[in-house]
């Protein structure tokens, strides 16, 4: 049970960090000087990095659901 709680805490920290990183990334894109720079930042920085962050967020949520499922303890132990 302690392992589940500690892994849940780590998973929630990852989720909060992902949301904060996404907010920072979108703010960085919007603060460009002109529309051309904003579009360039969107295509070269925001889309690839946000795709990876959203994939990590989805994986963290899946992991949290898996460890709290009825078979989660067995999966964590390895049996």
C-alpha cells in the first residue's frame, strides 16, 4: 500500500509538471515579436514538444489507473 501511495505521488507530480511545462511552452510561443515568429515557434517547438508532453501525461494517467486497479498490487510485485 505504501508503494502504491508513493508511486501515486510521483505520478501526480509528473502530471502537474507536464501541465506546467505545457503552459510555459504556450506562453513562450505567444510572446514572440511578430506573427511570423509565432508561427515558426509553433511549428518547430510547440507542436513536437507538446506531443511528447501529452504522451507522457497520458502514460502517467494510465500508470496511475493501472496501479490502483484490483490487480495492481500483483503487477507491482511482478507476479
